[in-house]
C-alpha cells in the first residue's frame, strides 16, 4: 500500500453473487459508500441458481432475501446491473474505473407485472436454467430476481414484436432506444468478487455430456431439483421425463486432472451427496451410486456424509470411471474399474450426474484485477483484493467469510491504513 492519502473513500465491488453482496453490505453498514457492478440482470450469482445449500440445506432465499433488504434500505449502495468493468486506471486510493452498461430495454419504473411477456413470441434459451428451458423474449430472469425488473432480448428490439412488447407496457417502462452507457467512476478500493463458472462438461469427451441426453452436470441437477426450475422441482430424465430409479453421481469430473482442472474444487463431494439426498427424498425406491477418487467433507459436514453412507440405497464406489457409453433406451452405461475390488464394471443407469468443478471466471472485467494464482483465481496481495470464489474454490459459508475479510481490507485501503 502506498503512503499517499486516499482521494476517494468509495469502495467498488465487482460481482453481485453472495460474496459481492456480502462485501457490499458489510462495507456500507460500516459507513462507506459502495458501488456494485454486476454483469447479469440480477444479483445472487450461482447461489440464486441452487435448490438448497449447506450447511442447513436451506433454500437460497434464506441467505439472499435478507441481504437484498439490506441493499434496498441502504443509502450508501449504488447498483449497476448488466454492467462490466472496461478499464481501471490509477492505484489504491485513487482509481478511475470505466464501467460499461449493456441495454436492458426496460426502465427502473418496471413493476414486473408481466404484460410485456404476454405478447412476446420469440423463445430464447434461459441462462438462469443453463439453457434447459426457454423463456419469452421479454422475461423476468427468475422468481427471486433482484432488482425485480424485466429484460427485453436485443433480438426483438428492432422488430414488430418489439413494438408490441413496448405497447403492452401500460406505464411506458419498455425503452427500445436504450443504448447502454459507458462512464467513469472514482473509487478508492476495488473488491473483485467475479465468482466462478462450471467447468465445461463438453470438454470431458469420454463422458459424452454433449451426446447423451441423460448425462447432466451438477449445476443442471440443482435446477432440476429446484421448485422454480425447468421441471418444477421434479428430478426426471431429460430424454423422456421419466423418474430415474438408478442414478450415478461421478465425482471429480474434470477436477484433480492435469488435462482439465489440476486442483480439487472443494464443493463437489458434498454437492454430489446433496444430490443423492435429493433423489432419495423424491424417489423412495431409487438406488444411487457415487463414484469417487477420495471423499472430502470438511468441518461439521462430515456428519452429512455419514448419514448418506448409512443409507443402504446409496453406494459409494471408489473409482474414476473411464468412459460413459450409450445403452438401450437412452440409458447411459458407466464403465471403469473398482479401485478396491479390481472388478471391471459396465453399469447402466437412468441418469448420470457429473460433478464438474469450479473454474475461475476471469474473462472480461475479471482480467483487470491484476494478481492471479496459477489457475486464474484472484490472488489478494498488494492492491488486489479478491473475495469469495473469485479467489479460489469455496462453499457458500466460506465465501461469506472471505467477502467480509475483503470488505475489511477495502476499508483499510480507503481509510489510509497501512496493512
């Protein structure tokens, strides 16, 4: 940190997931002005896309809604959604940050009544549900959206359909002339909470996610199990909508693999155990096989793993499957060798779930953070402040802890405290 006194006491938080939200509200409630920049239309990040999260298997509303209320009532937080950081100049205490905002085509006076969606016809892939369903070209990102405000797809803006969408809004909230904006902000510290992205399952060619409809990923499984997901919370096979009776969960799909992610993503073991619990809750006769290299359940979550191990219909198989083949009736066949027994297996399943890992989300504005580790995660040192999974694989509770620490570090910077 420099000896110069900060020229700005405003803190910028880049990213609006659970870590960014936490850092922002902690800093604001400590008395500092905060600017939040989030690239998607709403806050919440990956946590908002979960069905439940540890340690209490709560729905995301448990942790997010109270923080949304803290943001709503704060006079110190300014929020920019559909926005990214285009450039950063200066140094700690005196940054000039260029923010680029993409057009939403819906003004802040939107009441989320849904009239615009009633006349929309074009269907687009729903990013909130990882493309597992479509939404109309005028849509509310999801039921928990904050801000609770519709978005109009750019594909229909210069079309007769766009004009019908605009005409349907009784309060004139649809603005088809929205061009977005680019502007500069003076801030004293930047917290990089740019989150993570699932490792692309298409890269795991031996597991044939892109070819076999009943091979899905762990993040897709979360949406299947969620009440506001593409199936209304019913865990079914994508190919035919049938309830799966035999389910395989494959750990370390891409993690701990020098050809893909050379590290443990920390959350995958427990996420798969959570998915086993989802299946067993919904389908009493279901049998679940968990294929693992090692089982890692940190801290108090060890007890959750013991409960799953005690379930006679959940079997843990020490093996990294070699491949998945196409079987009869769209049943994927998991092939490999049991490391303990040396038995070679070729087991058919109704549904296979790949526990893909956490990959650093450093494209775009994330690349401006300045300091990174070998895997592309933001490394907190000097003027660089990382928070949550932007700094490395973490679960939700760890992300919140990391974000609180990042807020304290940012406060030190804008207060001129050496550290």
